[in-house]
C-alpha cells in the first residue's frame, strides 16, 4: 500500500480526542482513502462528512468538517476509535482482525468513566464492543438506535455512516442525528446526577 500511495499514512490510526471522554464513538476500521491516507479517524472519506457534521451539531466537535490531520479540529468530550486499527484487506475487516485489535478497544473502554456513552457505528463495531466487555453476543442484538447497558455504560447502536448506507437511505441524516441526540441526553443526565 505504501508503495502505491507513498504520501499515505499507511500505519495504525490512533484514536482522536481526550481519553476518558463521556462519549466514545467506535468505528469499523480506517478507510483506504480516508483515515489510512490521513492518519486521523473518519478524515478524508464520505462517512466522515456526516459524522463530523453531526458531532458538531450536538456539541461534540468544534467544526463541521475534518479536512486533514493538522487542520486544528478539536473534539469536545468525545473520542473516536476504530474496532480495527489498520486498513483491512479489501477495505473490509474480518473476525481475525477484530480479534487482534480487541485489546486496544478494551483499553479504550477501561479508561471511560461510569455513565459514559458508547456509540457503535455498524454491526462489526457493535460486536467488537460487546467482545471487549467480555459479554455474550447473543445477549446484545445489534439494531439501529438500540440501547444496551454494559456494566456501568450505555452502548447505542447506529448503522454505519457509509456512503452505501446513506445513498440507499438505510441511514438518513435524521436517523443518525437521533443517535447522537440520545447520547447527548444520556451524558447530560449523568452530569446532573
């Protein structure tokens, strides 16, 4: 990959945002021409457009778009991670890659505080979170806007904000916003308790 695209990041993509933030957004894996190229989660590809715009709308980001890893964008009480740290073959992660990276995700979850919210973008991210908590998959079915209590945190599922899902209207901007609006409500409720 590095030989084909010498200016690309082509390494594991680090998480973005403050560790222990009350909102943890778990994506799938770096996109070939997105995070794999830029070195920042959800930057340089279509799904990042919807994600950052939505994060901004609900006060989790200081701007509507992530243009480059050095553009000064700042997340607010939010951290972005991926279930898989490196670009997977054919741009689609398989179980072995999720398993290989699951300890990294478990470490991210360990530093979250009680009452924080996790948003899983897609079924793969959902299953990776459940696995990182050491829970049985059968007890936590994935579904858009479904909520699951995992120990002292809440997991909210969303269809992935991919171009395919949005163009087929499986996921609309309103549906995506619903998830982050709910995350904001849960976080604010926790602050008031």
